[in-house]
C-alpha cells in the first residue's frame, strides 16, 4: 500500500523499457521491474471537486469501461444515475487504442469531478486484434492501463493497493499465457477517504484477476480487506468493481462458486448493494463473448443500501460503450 501521489505520472524511459524487454520472464525479475517504475507505485490525483462533502445519502456507480473508447459518451451515459462517486476499471492513459488520451481525466472533466488514478499495467504492445483497429498510432505514448475513482467531493487521503506483484501477465514461471498482451504490473485497488455529512468514509475501486481460479481471487480479496482495515480503520467502507467472479471456473463459470463472498461477509461486509442479474454483454472490442456472466459488484460495511440497479452499457445511440454494464447503488 502506498500513499504517494503525483499530479503527472512519470513516463517509462527508453532505458527502462529496454530493461523490461531484456528481463527474464520470472516473478523475481518482475518484482524488481515493478519496484523500479515510480508510476506503478503511486496515485495520480487531478480534476476538481464541486462539493465539500457527500450528503446523508449518495449514489455510487462501478463500471468496467473496457479501455474507455468513448470517455465523453461514457460520462454522459452516467447522467442516467447521477453518481456522486464513480469507480472505474480498465481505463487507458496514453494508449494508441484510445487516441493516447487520459480517459479518466476526460471523464472527470465532463462530470465536474476530481479523480484518483492508479496503474494496473504498463502495456508493452497495442492490445488484441479488435483493439488494434482503434489505434491512432503504432505506439503508446505512455502505455498505462488501470483503475480510478471519480468524486464530486475532495479526497482526504488516497492509496494504491497492489493485490499481486508476481507478474501474472509477464512471468512464464507463474503461468503468463497471452502473448498478445505483454504487461508489467498486476491487479490493484484505489482507496480514498472522502468527507460526508456524518463523518469520513472509505471508497474503494478494485479489479480482481480474470485469468485465475477462485482461490487466487480469494487471496487477492483477503489482501484487499486487510489493507482497507489498515488504511481506514473503523470507517464505513464501500467497495466496487469487476471481481471477475466465475471466470476460469468451468464447466458452468458460476459466480456462486467463489469463496470471496463468504470471506467478505465474515469481515462484516454485505453484498446487498448489488442488484441481481448478469453484467456482461457483446461490445466493439469483445463482439462475441462465450459466456454471459455476473462479474461486477458493490459491497458495503457500516452503510445501508437504499436503492440499487444495473445501467446498460448500450448508449441511447445504440453504441456498446463497454462489455460490462454499470452497477450502482444509493447508500448512506
């Protein structure tokens, strides 16, 4: 866990990139690389809050925006639920497939919010076949891909929580299997303490591993809960994001087989903040998904759920903005 913040994330230098490309594909080498890149160990904070504190009830939306191909349209679409807090997964920053834009910053500007952004991965290539069709260049200006929190109120404190460091998408000795997506980094969470009418509370945006089993995600979620307790002891907490529940669990890919749900409940969290129903659909990047799954969740402790729902990712114009729908709740 780190509380270091930047206004601008330091880019990977040519020397650092050459070191990455020359490094052996091992967990040990990956840990050394991860520690050597400042942007992988800090939170970028920007934008501007428009309120001083959250009201007694407020709305939180969690959305895996699948690279965020359309940041302005995605921000406008969120107007249907008028969120005070937005928890984002899979947001690009300096990637050719999203026109080298800082998609989190664009969304924050459109919504009139401040933001906290943390890098999951430094992408070494342009992405998969369907993503390359969106590339405006044959290089990434920064190559960042990560998670974010957008907030209508200022952050009191923020933290980057790394959920693994072994190089799940880099190191061959830990099972890296996708040559089309070489990456340095790992799954993470962004935690922030924000002011509310009845005192401060902790908001968390997270993304668990897709290419893993339930035991791996259980371990990641246990680490997350432990780090939250250390970061925000005694505060109410709301966690949201793509937990990849059911992924790589053949034959039925059923989220009910995940053990992280019971883990969270034993720690005092409730899953009642999440509406029923699947949260995946075909998109421009993922046009033919093999399964319809429930991957996206909201869980709270020390808060009450007042309302909840799922916002389709299909825009009013018929464009699929993501392969995930947005989950939201009103709480207080």
